[in-house]
C-alpha cells in the first residue's frame, strides 16, 4: 500500500516550496519511496475527517495502512527511520543528526515563521517595526551561531541528513530578506541543498499543484 500525505489544494506559498508538505515530498524523494498526495481545501482541513488525523486542522498528514501521523518533523523522522539515506548508521552520528532536526524546528523555525506572520498580519499595527526588528535580531543571532558551526563544511554533520533537510526548509523562508546573504556560507548551504535532484523533484511536484490550481 502506497503512503498518502495531505497538502494544500491552493497553497498560500504560491508554489514556492514553503508549505510543510514539501518536507515530506523531499524526504520521500531522498529515500526513493513512492507516495500519493490527497489535496485539501481550507474548509476540508477543519472538517471531522481531517481533524481525526490532524487535531489542529493543518497539513501535512501521513497515512500508511492503519498508521496515521501528523507534524512534519515527526513524519520526516519516521520516513528516515524506515528507509536508508537520511540518518547515519553510526549511533553517535545518528543522534547528532536527530539533534539537528530538533534544532531546525525548535531553535531556528519559531522566530523565522513568526517573522513571516508578522509581515503579513501585523504590517498595519503601531508596533510592527519594533516587533519585526526584535525578531530580526533574534534570527540574526541564531544564524550567526549556525554559520559558525557550519564553517566551510557542505552539511551540518558529515553527510547530508534529515537534519539538513529540515534546516534548509526553515532557512528558505528567509530568502529575499538579505539575512542569508549576510552569511555567504549559509546562502551556499541552501543553494547546495536546492541543487540536489531529490529536492528538485519534490519542488516541481509541489509547484505543479499550484500551477494546476491557478489555471483550473
């Protein structure tokens, strides 16, 4: 039975590969496993059938027989555990890769995602500039730490792993902000990941959904 994931029928990211189903698509492409996609409208996401899979009414979800999962990081971890290619065999290296998965989602993503929301939802509020500046300061400090760790390496800890996959999907939200360009090794790190054939296949698959919804 082929795994089924859910994704936006009309993604707010306009095909830029920022919606979180991109993480799952990329993971499946990296490990060479097929998957099917069930597209959902915003209305359907709040209906009982989907809430039974994802209590918070979001995407993506993962269904494999009688196993249903939600939260993109947990699903990527499950994919990496089941199939070779995203987690090292060495126990210590594996633990470090998992640590980077958590770092991407717990340390880097919250202020970066908040920044995206503030720029959309709070632009007309009197506190907008102050709020954005505070978030930018936090993000820059964390990027500086990440840049120092990465140095001249290609990936965060040896070979490409699920830690890199999640980290890059988080960092891509900063493209166009100038903050990645301030640290050339991070900009190069993201570009290196985007050049991976598995990433390109996943990106094209997500873009095709947006293109179809725009012309349909």
